[in-house]
């Protein structure tokens, strides 16, 4: 399922000190990525956080992919 993370992830200085989070929540992207890294499935995560959808989780992965592709200017 293609997902554009920009539709689901926001960062504002007044919420969570600017950490990227799922739009409309206080759930940080790093928390979701950490759960995925520990082996939790998307279903387990959405069971834990009913406000999340599988699309939100896919957006977090797309966000992480974009960050890993970032090249610093030298």
C-alpha cells in the first residue's frame, strides 16, 4: 500500500518538543518504529493504540526510509 508519510506525520515545536508524531495524536514516530524493531506486528501495535491505523504504521516506515536516503551536503 503506497503511503505518503507527509499526509500522516507532523512535527510542531509545541507538541512533544517537535518530535515527529502521527498527525492528530501525541504518538511519536520513534515509538512505532521501536515497536516494529522489537518484533511487534502492525496488528499488535494497532491493538495497543486504537487511534492508529495500518496506514499510519506504513507512513512511519516510509518516513524512516526517506531519512535513511538523506544525503548531507559536503
